C-alpha cells in the first residue's frame, strides 16, 4: 500500500472527538491528513496538518474524503457542501439533528454516487462485535430483552442537542445492530435538570420487530460513568462493558427440581459464568480502516447513511413520545436493514 497513491483526507472540527480523529488519521496506513477545518485554529500547536478557517479552504486543497466532527447542528450544511463537491464523507453520529436534515444528506450522497458513512463507533467495540457474532451463532437461543445503561457527567462541549440525539443514538444503533432487528415502537420519559434547553436524562421502553423488549437508561447527570449492554435470552445473558471492552456470559443452569409443587414452574437458575478473552483493538482505528477501505472500493461494513437516518428516526420517536406521553410507532425502513440473526 505504501507504493500506491495515498488517499487525501480532511477533517472538519477540532473538538474532543475531532482531535481523536486527527490522531488516528495522522497515522492511518494509506491515508494522508492534508488539512483540518476549525475557525479557532490549532490551539495546542500539535497537529502536523495545516488548520484552515473554512471548508472552502479545505476543498481547495483537494481531498478524497472528509471526516465531519463539527457540532451536530452543522452536519447538514457541511455534508451537503461535501456532496456537492464530490467528496466522500464519514459523518460523526448522529447523522443530523433532525429526520429532515438526515434525509437530505442521504439523498445528496446517494444521488452523487459517493461513499458516505456515520460514525457509530460502538459497532467496532470488541465486546459488542463478539456479542453480535455469538448471537448470530445462536449461543443465547431466543433473545428476550436488551438493556443498556449509558450514564456519566455532563459534557460541557455539547450545546446543540440533548442526551437523546447525542448519547441515546449509540444505544439505538447498537441494539438494532447486535440483534439484527428494527425498532417498531418506543415510549420515553425525559427530564432536564442542568438548566439547559435540551433534555439531560431519558428512560426508554421499546419493542423490536421480532418482539424483543428493549430498555435504555441514558443521562448526563451521574458522577458514575457506565456503559453497559445486557442481552437476556433463553440460555442466559451476555453482559458487555464497552468501557473496558469485556464480554461476560451468565448461563442458565439446568437443575432438576425435587420439590413437586415447583416442577411445573419453568424458571431459571444461576449457572456458570464465563468472561471471554477477546482481542481488543481501538474501535476508532477500526472504524477508520473500514471507511478507508470503502472509499478505495473494497468490500467493507461501514455504517451507511440510511442506517444512520434510521437511528435518527427512532431518536425522534423518543422525543415525540416524551413530549406527548404516548407510545410512538416507528415505521419500517423497508430497505438497507441488517439481516436477522436468528
């Protein structure tokens, strides 16, 4: 690859996530980070690539693709300009702050025939990748429930969206992805306790197309940082800790019941616990490798814009439910759906 022409990449946004993207892009095999857009410049003076004030300056340098890591409210404007100029894009999640904006981005990149993806980084977490593979192999049997908990302190850098669009979109995407089943209905309650315009806590109950029940607890109000995904099924439950990339299986034990009165009750019993040893590569690096391969025309499992749009649609359903106090049905996307795993 070193003898071939390197892809010319650009980056828009030097916030906390943008700097991580810059770090990975600066060392990514087959890619050259040629420029970064941020009106504030490089305040640390550590970047090797030039920092320019506008997207037009970056486009003038000539780039094959760009990573969009600016505030969510700017994704639509920046993405449409990239598409209009024939530049592929990896857009940080969520794809956009509204269903309408996300739809415009999908249509723009598809009509231009450009590779574009969404940075739903949890899909590349080793624990969740192993979990999905094991669910696909039937190791849990029938899946009953997916429960996620994503809690932590308030990130002062987030000002344009609330916790539903910023954080719960992680859980929406990973749940549909690991199970291979779309959301069909959602019910949510939100609160705002930090004095901001947007919600900072949400509790969700939902149902997938295959009948699986889902629960999400997401907030910016906890001093405890927690990133947990628990999938319960016929044969036990998997617990994925995405902070440490650990995956543990708790088996249902098969124990005969001698007590005659309880023999008719089909319950579960505590069985063996297995903590898997799995390779742990940095999810952001894997995400960039997959997107680079897609831009090069290779087969690669990136998160498509249509999948990103679907996540925004479900998140909008949560906000609608929280506002109206009703269960909201989520229409089938009809296409670009992950195949069912069971």
